[in-house]
């Protein structure tokens, strides 16, 4: 799976939320919409990278994702853990706990979720 730029990832999130969609649907999701041609270029790159597929509808195109959001999240997070936490999820959780992004209650919830997953 080819890595996405920040702009491509943002467009993909909007596509997942609205698919099937047209460029105008994606534009409507932005708080401050970039020019139509910019979004069209981003979506073309997503198509080239095999993240979306276009279907001709009249004189425009409708876009569908080829990769599910959960699949992308899994790949993205695996890459983050591999590249920044020495391939250790324990190191990642420890980092967020030390940085006080996770409270003791959050950690307990995570442990409960892990235990339930084992059942």
C-alpha cells in the first residue's frame, strides 16, 4: 500500500464518509475548501495509487474507495509502530502514558478490552 500525503489522506477520509461521491461532495467536507482543480488532482493521485476508482456518470466521475478505512488504519498504525516505536506496541502505549495522553483509567479500559478480546 503506497503511502498517502497529508492532503491525500484528508481527501480519503472525506471519500470514506460520503462515498460514492463526486469532487463537489468532497469539496463540501472541507472547512476551507481548496480550489476544485486541487481536489481533482488529489483524487487523481488517489486513483493512480489504487485507493479509489472512478465511474463515469454523464460528463463527470463518481468515486468509490478501493481500500476500506479500517484496512488503511491498520496499515498506517503498523507503520507508525514499526518506524517510531521499534515495532513495539508496548513502547507506543508507554510513550502516550508517559506523555500523559493516557490516564490510568484509559489504561485500565485498554487492559479490559484486551482481556475481552482473548475470550
